C-alpha cells in the first residue's frame, strides 16, 4: 500500500516505496557535504555550560505524562519539556517550526506538506516514524487509523501552554503506536482578543485571530487560522505550482455547573489543499531543485471535522474521575485518482488519585475506526484497560504500569467474504528515579510497547492483500538529570529490541510491492539536552541525538537485509538555538538544525548509489514588542541550503531548498 502526504492511495497501483513510491508512480519517471564544525563547537560549549551556570532562575517545570504532575527531576523516564516561556523565546511562528528547530524530534515536510509533517524519534525512520509516536492534544489522540501523519499544522502555536515529549515510555496510558514514545501537547484557555497576520516570499500569506474570556466557573474561546503559500517550485505542465492552503476553525467551552464538576466541549474543522512537487533526478536537483518535472503535481484535498466532549469530577481532595469522548469525520481525495472517508470515535474513562506518597491512574479506552470506499470497508476497533502507579519514598521515585489492549480488524468487501482478525496486545512500564542531591538525579526505565497496523497497511494496488502482524518493542533507558538555576542538562542512553517492525517491502514492481514485518531488529543511541540561561539576556538550547537502527533478520530479503541499517535514520541529529534580548522589547533568535546523511528511503539492502543527503537549515527571527503589539521578521534557510528527500536513485523530492522570508504582526487586546 502506498500513500501521498497525509493520506493513502490504496485503490491505485502501489509504487516503489511507501509514501515516496506513490508520488513516483504518477511521474514519468551529491551527497551534500555536512558543514558541522560550527555546530559541533557550539554543542561542545553547551554541553560544558553546566560548569558555568548563572544564577538566573528558570520557571518550575512539571511532568504530567502519568496525568499527575510532579517535578521534572523526579521523572522515572526520559522527558523533554517545552514550556510557554521557552516557546515565546524561540521566535517560532508555527508548531512545525518549533518542533523542527527546538526539539529532539526529527521533523520535515511530508514531501512538501508542512501541515502533516514527517516525525521520527529514536530511529524508526523518516518514512514511518510518525506511526511509532503517540501524539495527543489535551489528552486526545491525533494518531490515525490510516497512514496519515498527525495533523500538527491545525494547532496554533500561540494556543499551546506546554509540550511534553517522553522517549521510550508512555505506552501504558497512550497504547497503540507509542513505540518510540509520545508527544503530548497541552493548550491554555484564552482571555482577550488577538489578531495576527504575515506575508512573505513565494506568495506566503497568513491570518489568524482568537478571542476568549474566562471566569471562576467558565472559560470560552474561539480561533481561526488561514494560511496560503504560492509554492516553491516552478509551475507544472498544467500551469499550477506546488501551492498549499489551510483553513482551521476551533471553538472550546469549559463550565463548572457544580463545585466539583467541570464539563468541556471542543469542536474544530480543518481544510487543506496541497499540490506535491514531483521527484527530480540528481542532476536536476543539483542544477535547480525548483524544477517541475515532466508530469502534473499530485493534488490533494483534505477535510476533517472533529468534536470532543468530556468532564472532570473531583470525588474528594485527592481523587477525580475523568471522561473524554471524541469523534472525527475525515474525507481525503486525490483529484482524479482516489478518495476515501475515515470515521474515528474514541472514549477514555479514568480514575486519577494523587496522594502524599502514592499516585494512581487507572482506566478504560476504546477506539472505533472505519475506512469507507466505494466497494469496501475496513475497520480497526480496540478496547484497552490500563493502570499506572507512582510511589515516592524519600528521594526515590518508583513507577509501574500495565496495559491490556484487544484490537479487532474487519474487512467488508461489497459482495465478497468478510475477513477478520483479533489480537491481544500488552504494554508495561517499570521505572525508578533516584535523587542524588538537590541538583542531580539518575533514572532507569524498562518499557514494552506495540504498534497495531493501520488499516491502509493491508492493501496493495487498491486490493486487500493480507493482515500483517503487530510490532512490539522492549526499550531500556538509563539517564542523568542536572537541574540548577539557569541550567538544565539531561543525558540518556537507550537500547530497543523489536519483533515484527512494520515496513514497506519493495519488490521492484510497484504493482506487487507490499507492507510486511521485519522479523528482528534493534536500535540504540544517546541523547543530550542542554538549556543554559547564560546571562539575563542570552539563553542557549541544544538537543543532540546519536542513533543506530539495525535490521537483525528479515526473511523477505532472503538475507540481503540482515545486519543492514534501517534506511532514513541519520546517525546524528542536532538542534541548536540561541536567543538574545537586546532590550526588554526586542530579541533575536538564531536556530540551526542539522541531520547527517543516511540511506535513502526503501534502501534496506544499503546498496543504492545515492544516499539521503545531510539536512541543514538555519533560521533567524527578530521580534519587537510594544504594549499589546508584536512585530516579527523571519529569514528561513538563511544560508540557502538545498534540502530534499531521497527515495531512490534519481528520485529526490525537494524540501526547504531556498531562502525565504516572512514579516508579520500580532496584536493583543
């Protein structure tokens, strides 16, 4: 089965390699030398910064992955926290830009689509990494039942209060897909009125507005965002550029009808219209990555309507009952080729107890998903029970949790025999954190997670192929935290052993290529985070990850893949940023993101002549604030690096390949 950007094309013949292969199927169809000396030097300074920390205080940070808040330094897992002050200091204008430039997550436009970007963490690859990260918004899952990256582009960065990233943990409460970890996004109630707008090169235009009010017993807010981009590449043979447009509206209401009861409802609607650029040969890319290629750009129109309702009832001072229900209706159409509807409905019922030394979260979750086409339906339904506990004994924090999830698949062809399969899957988590003193703590975490295949994985060339096995991973993470005024340093090392890792097998014929499992594989690596408030005016941040992802055994390749590296996994990922406040009103932020080269998507035998080139992106943002007004100017890809996604020899999809600029404002009343 294959896909383009944020949806699948299972009714069409499947091209050579997953997402990228789909785009290649509708065409007629070096290495960038990494310049890292400056980045390496900067990283070295940041790693040693903890010996020269200033006295500047940082905000107190809490972790909430277990739904109970406690100090970041006491987490019994690898945690990466991004607070509202950090977001404000970054100068980023979108969630995509913030994660790409200021977090340890590998983030890139999905073949040109920034609204549903590629995500990768801990070595699951640029093509499928997003399916191995459980992403949630205010506790509601954003993962899909189809091969669609999470819709991060519909979340305004200005609405976010905190982003919590857990690595190698989170499978007990988040379930399916939390193999690499989780990204949990929490929004904040809005008060007042704001309006913002920007314009830029290549026809970039944007307008956003939000309004809200809150009181002791209520909060209500509404927002609308509209963004357009004229496209970076030249017009195709039909006269269209690789343009994109998104409209998003959201409204939320939270009320307290009784002293101990809060009720909330949230509705949103998103429309995306995108044209994906064609792949280029190496010679074309080197000469001019803005070339259009010989065919029309693939055109997708995508709509999703969602609503969520829930409540929180405090049974007493230490125990509360929570409930959340969500519904999503999605329609995706590739103009002239494929269309499908996806319906998703889910529930989450939990009891959360917070004690002096013991916290407990236990609950039930369900998800019912249905893919609807003209001649068939395919369903993925799950039911799960979970319990997670945290016990604090002096300077020691212990955590343990377990989850049991049953997943049932049904394929209902029109006029054919019904097919079904059911799987019982287990997740568990054990962790310990030991405070050494007021600044240092160490932790160890052992986690088991799983990924139940999405429904689109069962199709090839539009025809139902076969059910495939769920993937399982056991991950051990060991870490060190240093939390001091003006300085936070974290170090973690990990090892993951996997069974049945899911991937797209390319036979060389895009009509017969299919999705299947890697028998055995493993991943290991090292992660470093450093935040340093060097002076009251200057803050520096670094995220570095070294990752190796190895295929141990895969029968599909008849031994050709054994011992080889998983393609699309760079060994090195580095995100550096620094913000300098010239005055209380103005500041400049410089960010650098660099990823080393890797094997191209689909190159499981590691023998293609062309590799995925190193990724290099530098952004510069200036902000000026005066009372309720903020003016900003951003230069993206400051040094005009040519970036792309290599899917095969002479199959390169250009992304972030030219310098661009934005100017805009935000007014708050």
